[in-house]
C-alpha cells in the first residue's frame, strides 16, 4: 500500500515538474516569435518610409506619409504592449 502511494506521488511530482517546464518553454517560444514578428514589422515600416521620404517634394504628400507612419508605429507599440502584458 505504501509503495503504491509512493509511486503515485513520484509520478505526480514528475508530471507536475515536466508539465510546468513544458508550459514555460512554450510560453517563451511564443513570446520570442511575437518579438520576431514585431521586429519584421518595424523593419518593413522603415523600408517603406525611407524611399518615400527621399523623393518627396510636395508638403501635403509628406504630411500624409508621416500620418501613415505614425499609425503603423502606434500599431507596433500596441503589439509590443500585448506581448509584454
């Protein structure tokens, strides 16, 4: 009787330990994937905005481009806050 309880307790402890480590590993992998997506979005914004800025001559076009840039940056900030939260 005591041996079976010890086996059950050992299995329970191993299951809890392995389950917790698997959960932590999965959550870390998901967080790093989200950070990679955020990095790619920021690099995409930079690549799209630099060529537009160099060739601009019209002030109205410049203002529209800056508004679009601000909207994209705000979306990246929200995404970052969701990752952290």
